[in-house]
């Protein structure tokens, strides 16, 4: 039974990776880079929060963690309003006005919240996903995605990135079966940002989403190291004490 469980947990991740099929680029995550997190927070509230909520996170928590004053948070991050038309308070959760019924009518599906999306999908997936939208006339939005085939979400960042098309090549296996293999992206219409600038923009955005998925991550890791050091020292003291108690016993 034990060997079966070990095999299961080793095998399932490989199935999940195979199911995705796409190569994932490494996301340059650095949770110690506060300026990157601030830029990512501004991008998130500007481009993502209009449809996707972050309903397990509060604006003032972000401000506290990133060293932003209440005035900065209110001016730079809060752009939503409540049902009465009043601006959202910084102590409230990061919700959106879009209802599930409207989302299903407009997009055909419920719009997922993004508070823990980085923990669910992984930073590399998000980094690749936001950079691999490409033109596809067969899709309702006119766009598709390398990381998420037949995606229903429109490319909301296209003005920044531009429009690109995916180039494929045909490969034939030993049985004569042909498959289309992704080669590269070709820019069709440049955006406001260069490729390097857009990659940096996405890196900041993903960096923020990784932080948002677990705001205490750095504290947890720091505390974990301290606990391990304490246990190591305690083990040495316990061993020396044991030797002292048993020194006269042969």
C-alpha cells in the first residue's frame, strides 16, 4: 500500500504536466523586490480587477505589506465603487461588481477569483499564459493561447503587447501520425511596449499574484529556518545531556 501511494504521488504530476502539453517559461519571481510588487499591484488593479476578484485579499493589507500609505493605496490601487456609487474603502475585500449571471452570459462561464491562482496554477504557468496569446480566427475572441488551448478569456493586454501569431511545424512520428508543434511567435502588430518591456510588466504582475496567494510566505520561510536551527541546537544539547547522564554506566 505504501509503495502504491508513493507511485501515485510521483505519477500524477507527470500526467498533469503531460495534459498541459505546453513548455512553461521560468517566471522571474522575487518576493523581496518591493518595487516590483508595487508595480504588479497597480497592474493587477488596473487590468485584472475589472473582471476577476481577489476576494480573500484586502487593499490595506497590500499597503501594509508593501509600505504604502493609506493615501497611496486609495489613489493608486482602489478603482472600484460599491452599489451606491461610492468609492471602495481600503479596508474592504477586493471584489468586483460583475455578477456570476452576467459573466456566464457574456463569457459563457464563471469568472474565477485570482487570490490564490498562483498557488493553484503556478507562477511559470501564469508567466507563460500572459505572454502567449496569439491570433486565431476560429475562436470567438479571435485569440488563442499556447498555455491554455481554446481559452475563452480575451487578451486584455493586447494594446501593451501587440498582436502576434503562432508559427507551427509538422512532425511525423514512427507510425506516420502528424502533429503540429509550436515553434515561435511572430509579431503582427506591435504594442505600446517592446518585448522586453512587456515581459518585465508580466513578471511584475505575476510576482504580485504569487505574493497575494500567500502574503506571509517570506515570514513563514524565515520562521521555518529559525525553527530548524533551534531544533538542531536542541538536538546537540540533548545528545550532550544524554552522554552526561550515561557516562558512569558501562
